[in-house]
């Protein structure tokens, strides 16, 4: 298997067909047995998407005319070639020659000369390329121009830091199952295996590995001792003020990381319902719970239409991790830069409001709903909660007092990269009795 040709197939599915990287990459590498080849394919796919807007701006300057749609694979191959030359410490001769050779694997031998000429043209002109307008913005920040402008408006003092964090490689964070082992004991286990790790101070269950490694190499992973989860996502369980006997709903629960953490944090719950509209994603929750030896009531249904699945018994706690723009986790999912469009935000804001309105009646008086997103856009976060509080007279905000993130008009916001965490927003809402 030619790693570059395989990465091209992944990129074509994302860029041309709109598939997510999380879907396209596993399908492409499932039959690649060589570990180094799999790692290279992943590096080329993630890296090219992470720097796509910069690479694309350069490529447009190097091509005499745009490639035809049927040659989307050659365009993606050229982007991969530029990524190797611009961002990877790879010998130029190797990068150019191996990229040219991939045209044969792609059954596009006619493009050998084109790929060779474009890449060598870049090496000659790298310091003299001139890009103007929105393309200059996209080249400088490796983000779509519309998102750069949006972040400038929402975070005038922090937007450049957000963009920089989005372009960085994400940390490898773990959640220790404290029903099985303490964090200190697991740190000792990692040290015994020469795996460097440090505690995440914001969460009692969090660890940060110095270097990523396959999950099968983590001691106790298959037995449910530890899970992969960002530190910001681990904050949710602690904000729910869990106690024995409470009845909990995790709405929009897939893939189940927060569901599992809630069960680990409070084994004495009277019950936990994990709800998701997608049956396939619901099976992912089940797989995670089986690995961790945990159980919950799994329910398929639309959180915005409780009449189709709710049993009529109110909940003491509701975790509402709403569908959002995911602009806080771009460093983990660089395909968001391409897949998200400016018009999507208004649609998401409307959907979030619908979910809040629909789930609020399911909460007992005195109960609490935790609203959270992995977004940094104010319309989805502060604005959404503010509008809900104005409309819902029996709702009040419970201030979050913490050392992480920053206080907003409503709730608390973490920006990408702060305290080694992803961008997340949280707001606690109590139902008045």
C-alpha cells in the first residue's frame, strides 16, 4: 500500500464528498497492517487538513489553471506534497519523489510530470509567492476567512491564540476510572513501563501523556481501568453535583465518554439514561460501557421530541451536550475547517434552543441541567443561555466557581489550549421549585 495514495483517498472523501475524517480514515487503513505505514497515512491526512487553507492558497499560485473535478485525487496529492515540504521535516528529494510515484498507484501516470513540476516550482518560488485578499488571511492562519472574522468579532483579544491552538497537535489525555484505581496508582503503573505522564490539575481523574501511543499499549485499557478523554470533557461529571439516588439523563450522549464518567463518579445513582438519535452511535456507547463494566439504560430517540421516548418520570440531573460548531476541538478534528460552513451556525443555534426548551420540562423542581458545547462561538454559548434565561421564568443560573476557564456573561468558557484542554463551554441551570 502506497501511504500517500491511501492518504489521497481519505482526503478526496473529506474534501470532495464531505465525509468526516473520523469516518474516512479508519475505512482507508483497515487493511494496512504495517504500523509505520498506518502512522504515515494518518500524519498526511490530519496534517494536510490541518494546514489545508494555507496549502490551497499556495497551490493556486503554482497551478497555471485549476484541475478538473475528475482529477480531485491529483489535487489532493499535490496538497500532500506541499504539506511534506512546508510542514514536515522530510528530505525534499524523498517528499518529491515519493509523491510523484504515488501517481502510478492512483492510475494517473500522466500526472507524474505535473506533480514533479509543481512541487519543484514551489521549492524555487517559496519565498516569493504573493497571495492577496481572503486567500492571504487563509494562508497566514490556515483557517477559512469567514471563521477568522467570526473569531475576531467574538474574541478580539484572544482570536490569534485560538487560531494558533487550533493548528497545534492535540495533547493525549486520559481519564482514570477511580472505581478501579487511583490516579496516583495509575501514574506509578505508567512510570513502571517508562510511559511519561503528568496529572491534569483541573480534574481529579485526568492525566496527560507526554507522547501519544496506541490505546492497546495503555496498561489496563481493555479491562476498563482508563479511557481516552480530553480534560475539558472530564469537567462535566463534577459540575453535575452528583449524589446517590439521583436519576440522570445524558442527552445527545454518543460516543459515551461523559456517560461512563458519570457512572464512574457516582456508582449509587438510581438510574442513568443515555439518549442518542443515532442507533449506530448508540452502539458505540454500549461498546464503551461493556469495556468499562458499566451499565446504563440506552435509549434511541430525538432529545427534542421527548414524547417519543420519555417514560414520564422526571430527572434530577440532565447533561445536555448539544450538537454545535465544534470550533473548540478543531485541533483534534481539522476537517471541521472544511466541513463547517458559516450558514451552519444559525441552524445549530436554532437546534440547541429547541433541545433546551424540550428537555427543561423533564427536570424536577430543584434539579439541574448542565448545558455544554465544544464551541467557542458566543451565539452557541453565552448568547444561547442568555436567551433561554430570559424566556424561562423558572430557570436560574448557578455560577460556576473554578480555577479553569474564564467567567462569561453566563457560564464559563475554556479556550482551546488553555490548561492543556480543548475549547469547551459550560453553564449550570437550576429549575426553581
